[in-house]
């Protein structure tokens, strides 16, 4: 194909990319509406259908870690001498099951656009990323229109006006970044599937496949491990972390309709839960960072539920809805979770080695590359899975503000993933079957 002949197809590819990006937006928005109307029917709060539809768009934001901002202005405390003030709360998180669906739809859209347009690997990647504007810009515009303002009364203590909205800049930046990265990956996959692919493209594609297998295997094994722990310890709080025990279903489905909604939201956040298990399994910690910092779950600091308050531990125990909790080293049985990163990285390395490298050295290098990509994926998903909370209050002339992030430690989690990924990826690759060279 000549350059002149290829240009019309590339220009047509941009229009195709914009159309496919918008279709992906509609699909993910529809999932948000389903969840919102399910909650609306179950909760029976008396809110209008239009309010439920606006809530559905809040869900769309939650699929992309867009913060939901709650501001209470003209807050009047019903107390002698109390000055009027205001409070604000910002909560950002991502329900990663639906985020994964969005990534898959955008990946497929980018790949199909690139397949139809053809061209070099760079052109295909750019065309794949072109799904982002039609996915993110309409989301941003709608986010500006779905804010909710309503009078607020807290018993007989306070009155004010509650304003709920999505963070405007996050409503643009986060969906755009997710769409551009997913579509570009689809475009690159198209380049790998094209005839005449270069050695570099084959190497990166093999490493990418290995990194993705490491991630999927690690998350799957981590969730399965939680499932098993819940079965083994049905009377512990861990039994409520997965739908694996009679206690879980008795607790959640005490009200069947509400239980269905809770289970749906739980499944939407299942990858978050899996990653929060996978990162400690690799040796890092889940915890709180920001205005307050503390490690909560790792091998060296593990929450132990006390059946009764122990006088000798009074002052050390932390009260929780399940009872007092102290922090000790993880019980020996939980060290079995070390098998999760071992198995995940070896499986990913073996896949990488089977796809590229005629010599052990080549396979080891591409296995290390897969490990580095795996660490990058862990870092990105750790950010998305975390719960970001910002807060502030002002009364009279006094005010305070702060922020915390609850979730995996992104820095140490990424470094641990890099160590596991490079070691396991290289070992798995060099012990894999030698790949067959594709014909020139």
C-alpha cells in the first residue's frame, strides 16, 4: 500500500475510533444506570427516577476513580454560640470489575479500528488511542450537569445545604487516560497480529502477554485464597470477605432484595479485594497513608480479633464493629499466600518464554521485561483500587483539612512486584519450552 493510498484509510480510522469510543461509553454508562436503579428499587428512599439516573452517572465516575464530592454549605449548628460554617468530603475509588469491562471494550475498539486502517505499529497505536476523546469528553460534559443540591437536616443538631457532584477535572482526566491507554494497547495488539511484524514488536507482545498472565493469575489465586480462608475460618470476620460461607449469605441476605444489591456491589469490587490481598502476599502492606499513616495488613503487622477484652492488652486493642483488634505478626498459616506470587510470576514467565526467544538468554531477558511490565500494572491498579478521602471543615474563622488514602502501599507494592516479577519471569521463561520461530 502506498502512502497516498493509505491516508484515506487512516483518516477514516479516526472517525471509526470516535464512534467506537462513544459506543463503549454508552455500554459502561448503562451498567452504572443498572446499579443505580437496582439500589433505588431496593432502598425505597422515595427519591425520583431522575435522581436515580444522576446516581447512575456517579457510578460511572466510580468506575474510573473519579471522586464524588460532598459539600455542605451554610451549615448551622443548633447550639448556643455556634458559628455557621461548611464541611466538605471527597471520596474516590474504582469498582474494578466494571473498570476491567471498560478496559476490555476500549481495547477491542482500538484493535478493530487499527485492523481496519492498517499502517505501521506507531500509526495503529495512535489510532487505537483515538477512542479516548469520544469516551471522555461526553463523560466530562455530563458530569458537569448531574450535580445534586438538596436541603440537609441532621436530626435536631444541624441544618444546611448538601451539594453532591463529581470532581470536574477528574471526570475528564481519568476516563481519558484509561481510554487512551486501553485503546493504544488494542492498536499495538493489532500491529502484532499484522503480517511482517518486527522482532521488537514480537518481543514486547510476548512480555505483555506474560505480564498480563502474572496479574490475572495473582489476582485469581489471591481471591481463591481468601475464599479458602473463609471456609476454614467460618466464624472469623474473613468469612464475610467472599461469598463462600453460610455466614456470608445469612448476613448479606437477611433482606433478600438488599442482599442482591450488596452481592452485586461486592462482585463489582472483587478485584479490589483481590489486589488488597495480592500486595501483602508479595510482602508489602495495605494501610492508611496521608494525614494519618499506619500499616494494617502485612506479614509483620496483621489484625487479630480478640474474643473478649484482655486487661493486659487494654490500650493496645483497636475497637472495631467485630470487636477489639490487636496487631501481631501474621499467623503461620497465612505464609501460604507466598505461593501466590511464586505461582503467578512463574506462569507468566513460562508463557513469555514460549512466545519469544531462541536462546536461554533471550528468554530470560524477555521474562525480566514481563516482570517490569507486571510491576507497572500492579502500581497502576494499586492506585485505582485505593480509596482516596479528602475532608475539610470551617466554622467561623477556624478551619481544618486533610486527606488519607486507604489501600495497598503503591511504592513498596510496586517494588515487591518488580522483584517477584523479574525473578519469577526470568526463571519461568528459561525453563519453558523453546518457542518456534514464525516463518519470515
